[in-house]
C-alpha cells in the first residue's frame, strides 16, 4: 500500500490562533476603532488610532516573514511580508501627519477583517467553504479528463484530491476568500451608491471564484502528475526552496500561480473601478505611498465609469 504524501494547495496564513494570528486581530480592531471615530466626526483621534493600527499591521507582516520563508517557502510572499512593515509604518505616518484621505483605506482594512474573520472562527462555515471549493475544483479536473476522487486531507476536511502517492489538498487560502475580502472591504469603504457597490462586489466575487478554481485545478493536477519535473525547473526549485520541495508544486504554485494572481488582481481592479470609480481615490493614495508622487489615475487612464447614477440608493 502506498502512503500518500500531500501538500496544502496554498498556504493557510491566518487561520491558526497562535500569537501571530491574535496579533492581526488586534490590528483589525484598531482599524475598526479608527473607522468608528471617523464616523463620529472625531477626525483628530481617528488619525491617532489609525496610525497605531497601521503600525500594528506592519509588525504583524514582519512576524509572518519567517513563516513565508521557512514553512511556505514562497519567495514572493516573503518579499511582500518583509516590505509590509515599512509601508504600513509610512502609511500611519502620513495619516498622522494629516493625509485624511487615507482614512478610507484604513476603514477598508477593518472591513476586510470583518469579511474574513467568520471564515477563520466559525468552523461549520470554514468547512463548508473548503469542501465546496474542493468539490468544484474536482469537477474542473473531471472536465479535463481526470477523476482522482476526494478524500480527507490533513486538515480533517474532505479536501484532498486522491491521487496515488503525492497530492494536494484545499485549505482556506485556496478558496479565494482572501481576495474576496480585499475587494469587499475596499468597495464597502468608499462612499458610493449602494447599487453600484453591490454590482462591483458581484463582479469581483464572480471573477475571483472562477480564476481561483482554475488555479486549483492547474496546481492540483500539475503537482501529482509532475508537469514540471524537468532539469531546469528542478534546479530552480532546489535553489529557491531546497531539495525537499516538490518541483511541480513549487513551479505551478509558487512561481506561476502567484505571479499570475498579481496580474489577475490588477485586471479585477480595472473592472471594479469602471463600476465604482470612487475607488480611484484609494488607488491614488496607494500609489502615493509606494512612490511619493501624487496621481490622478482616473484622468491619466481616461476612464469613464460604465455605470452612473445621480445619488445614493
């Protein structure tokens, strides 16, 4: 009998309640406090609370760096987590200094946490999401002529694709809920008519869901079937992740899928801002944080909203 080894199809970064996981929720609480103070018209104290929230968020990303480097062995996530501290601290500094437009981005991060938190803390909800995505990903494999079946993964859910030997299993981070939370928080945070916000959210969720399933099918097949088990890829994997990492999983997930996910996020953003152009203000702030230059993306791109209306719904 062959003993199957398996790997989570993507890493599950925020779901275990270790001190690091607790720390991020303290930061989210500070973001929500900032939003409440801003809503109450207490702009001065909202700046103070927001600055603290961003600093806490930055420290959280720094604490995640060893996990991404040693456990997840993801070069991209390691770099992003390392950059998180200075970027977050700088954002808090700008907010403290009076860049009040950043209160929208601050509010968005808190709302992202509200969307994401139930799926990490409510076990039946988490199980439903993981197993639903597993079933639908398996259906995608069947469309391509593969039918490995589904069995219990190392997380205790019916989430593992039952290939002989090496295989992968779905964890919470494979469900797309992280990206959905990002867009949901941003859309909810801006001041725009409800009808357009709901339309933008529906577009974002639909595209994310389909692309995420495609990613799961790709990695779920590439890893056990050895699609990238060739000399040059073996060398790259051994150099970046060590001899213990399976080449086809590393290349399909860490290199190809994570790179394409950035492209996908940009594409989804372009779709969403056509419906909720108020998001351009948030994007302008993000670019200012990254470059130090002021931008007017809506004017620069010459984009007009697809959907317009005269007032709040």
